[in-house]
């Protein structure tokens, strides 16, 4: 063991690597780290230590190396096939004694595509790293004697930090004190069970990590209780730093859509290989010789290249990335990429009440003792205002010196962990707003927590949890005559009343009769019926302190003090968001720990529930079997007094009924429900680190309206993805049919070289497709029911559209091809028909891109300004296409031919037919719908 006297051997530079803090007492640790448990470090100490130890960060786990990312680009099955095509084409050219132009070009395009993919992926990784930084946790510390909240990365050895349930511990540290502090250390020890920490222990040097009960470690999670910790090690010198690769970041798994795209790629590649085999073998059998092998190979290679939509994977990735950016702008931080596309399919949003639907700015409105009601004046958290007696059952004397009221106000400050602070003449709170409101109430009569806590030290506590719905403290009351100590309890009135046996009336303890209980419950209902959040207060004198760990046993035979009702006004923007939800076929559901009446009043006010809507309490839910719950969930809009484990059952029941559920949560125990939900949503401001870790999305402003906004963005992303898939694959089908038709019609040779096809797939298809990904929301996007999340990407007519448009595309081009072939034969440059086919295919796609923006609206009805990118992409692509024909170096490279003005106009005319066709389809579709 190391004695404090030996502290001099730990010069600042050796502090961090020092690993045997568990052998020291808390006092020794404070001494060695030159800090104070009450006032923390001074600003100068912090600056010095920050320079010395740097930020409290783990070095990023090296992701894929540059080479690995690059290599992955070229192992993509589509590119592998292109490389194979290039090799075969080079062999053919060499045999013919030609320069292997196609092969060189294909290789260039493969490299270009690989580089593009590489830059996109690197950018995506950077964007995800930025998202990760945004979700980095904050922590409460005391510095210069002042409580403050700061980013965990700013912690230095010697800082005094405070832990509470749900916190992911950001450094290693020695505990100074702990109240029922339970920590899950699975990340470090693999042990799933939470351990109860014991600050008073001093251990031997060889105590294994899992047994170091006087220490806490980075990356582990507080499940219950509270604790005060001296930071001992930060960043890479922590235990976790040594195994840094275990840290989880923002997850980057491919989305279902990306997976389906990869599968589609595989199918297309295998399909095109089969096509090559079919054409070659069929051709050889038909001609009975191998002479035409090279021609056959040429046709089949072109077809193989045409089938594969080379530009598609890049466009999908970019669209998802754009989606996350749009969502961040609307305060929704995506943690798991699949959420971007699946958000649009949400059918039910289960939301907490406090802070998400309401403002989480509590203001106490009234205090009710058994026989007196006090109205409270004042605004915000300012401890300014009055308590006015408005009714009194027994007499009408103003008794602000009422003993009961005084006890309630004392309980407000002692049974409280929040801080009321004044900065720049403005009062604000650190900690739970419910507790902040109580501090502000007590402040109105001059009771302040710091002074009171000092006079009446806290001896023990049972912290608040959503399951227990109450909090108790045991304090030494200095100015109290008889008892050694007193317990104060606050929380859900029904639960606290159930533990009471008497009630304080005036200054008398009166036995609580059944009729009195009914009166109190009615008082509670009356306050809750006004939409107030009501807390009950009780007390109990104790002659002896209950043994450590058994404090809960003292929460009985309590003396009822009264009720405090506070207003937490609904967020004004939520009403509109709820309306939008309903129009979009999404059902909003409130799940709250609060009283049923409070919940119902607020739900009605916001439009979540009607007067006669069904609501369930946690107690009622508990009695239902899962099957019974499944039958009820569709009709219940408000769940009150629920515990986190009920949330899990509610999600499961909804999912069983085929609902696609988004669920919010903030506490540690909400994590299972968040994981189970299709979209788990954590609160950015009030959420615990554990809930954030389990979520798919974080609300940066804790606001329900943000969920609805993100859902809207999800729908936009999904419909844009479908839009460009329609556009790209329709074109591929058209190309294949045109190439196949040429030898069948005996036109001799392939109209398009692999290089030209690649140009089309990557550039003339790719650029407008990217622009289609920027398409804003259609006006009706939130006025239709959600689509089935499990539907195929080709559902709702998309597959049929692709085939239909592919065929129309092919017919138009084939008609042009036959005409152009005959028209150019016998002229000085008979190969021009191929360039005409190439040009028509490209320009027709431009019309397709413009028309595909909407299924129902005609292009002239749409405002071109809403997607200027598309018009830019169409203009740029058209110019590039013309350069391929009229700029000699490009013409030589791409093997095109000069077209006269008339020939170009004919191509343009045929291309325009494609646009006209799609617009006509819309007219017919509308007419059909109107008739129905
Ligand atoms: P929501 O689940 O919508 O966020 P909520 O904030 O009411 O609602 P909880 O935080 O689980 O849910 O609180 C449940 C109940 O516990 C409250 O209605 C209140 O009666 C009681 N309560 C809340 N905060 C405290 C606290 N700090 N101390 C004691 N009791 C509390």
C-alpha cells in the first residue's frame, strides 16, 4: 500500500500512469491529486493539467486504412466484372492489331469510379466521426467551488465529478462517496451484473479490476444511485484506454437498402454473365463455327456492361448521407444509418411526456396541505414571488408560518439534488427541472439549499428512479429538538400516501383514517385534473439510522405533509406536429410516468387523445397478459404511471400488430425498449448516456416535433431513392434491349461500345440521379399513410414502371436505329447511325430525369426552382454529350461520329418522345384515378 506521505514521489508527470489508486483512501487520493472534494480544482490547476495530460479522449480506433478503403472499391463485384470486360476487350483488340482503346478507357473509368467511391466513403466516415463528436457526453463537476456541466473530454486528473443513474462514466476515478451506486462494468470485465460500489474500502494492490469497489472506470455505466468521484486517470491512461478498440462509436452497418443493392448487383452481374454465355454459346451453335466468336463476344460484353447500373451504389450512399445532414439541420442526429430510410415507414410514435411533449420548465402553481391551499406567484425559476393562502378548511388565518408548509419547503430543499444558480442576474437550474422548481419555490420564502444542506447534513438517501417514482433522504436536523435524524420523501402521491400512517395537520400528527386518504387522493386528482404535475411529500422522525443498503425499509409509517403541483406547459409546436402526424397516418401515443389525469389533460390539449380515448395505467397494464395487451394497444393513446419495463411490453405488442414503432426514452432502463423499437429515440439534452448508446437517433432538442420532422425527411429520402432507381434501372433495361436488337435485326455490329455504355451509366445517368436525390419533399408527403417498411423496393408499381419505360425507351430508340441505319448506309460515313443511337439514348434520359420528378404532376406544373440541381445536371450532361460528338479529341476517344444539325435534331426529336410519353402516362393515370 502507498502511504500519503509518499505522495511527493508522484510528481504531476507520473500521476496519470499511477495505477494503484484502489489501495488508497479517498483522503489520500485527494491529497496526492492536490484537490478538494468540496471546491474541486482551481482554474489555474485545470489549465496546467490540461496542458500536461491533454484532452480526456481515447485515440480513435484506427478504422479501415486508406489502402483498405481503396482496395474495397476495386473488389466490388461490378467493378471486377468491368475489369474482366476490359481484359477480354484488350485481348480482342490486340488480336486485331488495334490499340486497346476500350480497355484503356474502361480501366480509366474503373479507376475514376474507384477514386470517387473512395472519396465518398472517406467523407462518409468523416461525417460519422463528426456525428459522434456531437453526441459526446457531458458531465457535472465542481471547479473553483462552483458546480458546472462540461464536456467529458475536458476532464483532468483531480477533477471532482458527480455520477448519477444513466451516466456513462467518462474517466477512471476514486470514489469519495456513493449512495447505492450500482455500476455495470461489462465493457471492462465482461460481467453483466451491476456491482455495488463501496467508497470506504481500501484494497490490496493485486485486487482484480472487477473487485475494485472503491473505483469507477471509464466506459462503464451507472445503473442506479449517485456518487462523487475524484478523477484519477483520463484518456489513454485509463483502463479502457488500454483496450481502446472496445469503444463503440456511431455504427456504420450498411442499411437494408444498401444490402439489397449489393444483392441486386450480384444478381445483375450473374445475370449478365449468363447472358454472355447464352449469346456466345447460342451464336457458336447457330453458326456452327468459332469464326464469329469475337463478334459475339463484343455484343455480349456490351450487354454485360449495359445491364449493370454502375452509378447506383454511389448514388444510394450519397442520398443516405444527404439524408443524415438534412435531419441534423432539423435537430435529429442519426446514430445508425438504417434509420434514415426506415424513419419514413413509422406508423406509431410512442413519446414520453415530460420534456418531449412539454417544455420541461416546471413552475410550482400551488401547495396543498391537508387543510390549506397556497397559491404560488412568480415566474420561471426565479426564487421571487409569494405563497398566498387561498383556502383553509379550519380557519381563515393566514399561516405562512404553518408548520406543515414549513416542513414541505424544508423537504423541497433537503430532498433535492438540483442546483439553483444565478448567472448574469438570471436564475437557472442544474439538474432535474422538477427539483429545480422545488428549489425555486423554497427560495421564495428564503430557504436555499446550500445553507440548509450545510446545517442539516444528508446522512443517507434512496435516489429517485422511474420504477420507484420517489426519492427519500435522511438528514440530521440541527434545529430539531428530539430525534436524531429525519427522513423526507417526495414523489408520486399515491405511492407515498400508501406508506403513510398519519398526517400533519397544523402542528399535530393525526392518525390517517380511510376517509382522510380519500380526501388526499381527491386533492391529488383535482390538481392533476388541471394538468399539473403533482408531487406528494411525507416525513418521518427516525431515532436510529437504518443499516447501509436497507434505507428503503424506513420508507413506511410516514407522516403525510401535502402536495405540490407544478405546471409544465405543452410545447407550442407540438400541437401542429401531432396534427401533421395524424394526417400522415402516424398514431402518436403518450407514455409517461406521470399521473393518469395529468397525462390525459395534456394529451387532450395536444390532440393526442380525445375526451373518451382509452388510457391505461402501469398497474392496469401489469394485470394484462401480453395477448390481452396486444388486443388493447391499438386503441390506447395514453399510458400513465408506467415503468420502463412496461415500455418494452408496449413496443412488442404494437410490433406484433404489424406496427412500425418509434419510441422515445431517456433513462437507463429505457434502453431495452429503445433497442426493441424499430426506431429507438434518445433525448439529447436530458437523456442518459446509456439511452443514447441504445438509440438509433438522438433528438438534439428533446422535441416531439423533431421526430415528426425526421419522419418527413425519412419519407423524402425513401421516395427519392425509389425515384432514381426507377430512372437508372429503366434506362439499363432500354440499353440492353437496343443492343440485343441490333444483331437480331441484322444491322451488323453493336451500336454502343462498352465505353459509351459506361459513359451513359456513370455520367449521363449518374449526374441527374444525384440531382434527383436532392429533390425536396412533395407537398403531399405527409398526407398519405406510411408505406409498409417490409415492402420490396420494387413494390407499388416500381418494377413494372422500370420494365414498361425500358421497353418504350427501347422501342423508340430501335425505330430510330433502323431508320438511321438505312439513312446512313451508302454515305461517306455509314457508322453515324451508332452515334445517333448513342445520342438519342442519352438525351432521352434527360427528358426522363425531368419527368420522373413526380408521378402525378406534369413537369410544367412543377416549380423548376425547387430542384435547380436537376436542371443544372441535365444542362451539364447535355453539353458533355455534345462535346463527345463535336470536340475532336473526345470524339476520337469515345469513337463517336460527327452529326449534322439535322441528324442531331432528329435524335432530339426522338428523345423528346420519351418525355412526352411519360407526361402522357401521368395524364392518363390522373384521368383514370378521377374516374374511379
Ligand atoms: P415522462 O415519462 O413522460 O418523462 P415523468 O417525468 O413524469 O414522465 P418519471 O420521470 O418516470 O416520468 O417520473 C414519474 C413520477 O415520479 C412523476 O410523475 C413524479 O410523481 C415522480 N418524480 C419525478 N421526478 C421526481 C423526483 N426528482 N423526485 C421524486 N419524485 C419524482
